[in-house]
């Protein structure tokens, strides 16, 4: 069965610190996709990144970077030089690579329970 | 921003009453989803749709029904609201199954059942 674990419920850092949010997933599929979403205090869900199971390259986007390691089933998210605006709940999610016409899960997202990040000035 | 509108944004209703939440999209995406968000649970899938009149159950579908008569609209109905259905409800859309593309979310509907 699919499962996503975000062991850190809450993290508090001081501005300019680096912070890593952990995500561990479980799936039996060889084809799957991993996502990170951000939910700021305003409540909307903002897509950050999608990664497929065949691409283990790390990705960097500005202050954000992601480390995907299939060997440990982890997809960790690092914010460098954190800012107050980074304060949010961050969700990691997993989707298997099934297609609608094949039946199955339809590739729905399975979310972790989220990590609340507080960045203090 | 993806064109997704949820209505209403906030609703308070009494136990036992029927409630319908609406999700409207302007992106012409095939797939639509309803999730609920509760503290300590993250987001959980209620129902999803893979086309007009094609819907299926998700992880927490008991007490909910859905309908999709047009590509752009996906309705979530609580037949007889209970306090356990107090939650924030999110609609999402995706161009293909969410494995292949990202899902975009609406702004959420906060439902309180008293």
C-alpha cells in the first residue's frame, strides 16, 4: 500500500537558518511520482515540485532544493537561508503511475500529514 | 493560477441537513478530485472523477456523494451532515492522472456542522 510519512510535525527556526523537511514514502510500484506542496497561513495549496521515480537528479530552485533517494525511499526538501515568508505547512505526496483506462488508483495523490514550519525573525 | 473556483468558501450547517459544495474549473481538465483536510491527517481523498459522469470513491467516501454532469463542474454532496464532516474541503484538477501532471487546488471550503 502507498504511504507517505513526514515525521516532523513542527519545526521552528530563526530566519537565515537552513532547514530540511523529511519525507519517506512507501509504494510497490516501480513507476510513481512525488510532490511537494506548500500551504501558507492563507490556506491555499501551492504546488512546488513533481519528481518521477526514474529521475533521481536533485533539483534546485532558488533557495529550495530537493533530494530524491530511491535507496532510502526519501524525498527531502531543503530551504536555504529561510525567510519569514517560508512559514507554512509543507506536504509531501505520492502518486502511482496508473492510468484511468487501466483502472486502479487513477494516480490519486496520497499526502503525508504535513510539517508546519515556523520561521522567526 | 489555475482557474478553479470553490463555492461556498465558508458554510455553517446543522446536523442532518444536506449540503452541496461546488467546484468549477475553466481549464477543461479531465480529472477532478475532492479532498478533505483535518488536523493530524493531512489531505485525504473523498471522491474523484475521470470524466463526465465517471466518478469513483476515494479513501474516505462514506457519507459523501458526487456528480459530474459537465466537464467544468464537480459537486460534492453530504446527504445528511454530521459533526465529523466538519472540515476544510479542497477541490483539485489535473490534466491527466496526477502521476503525470501536478494537481492544482482550489482555495478550499471551510464547512462547520453544528
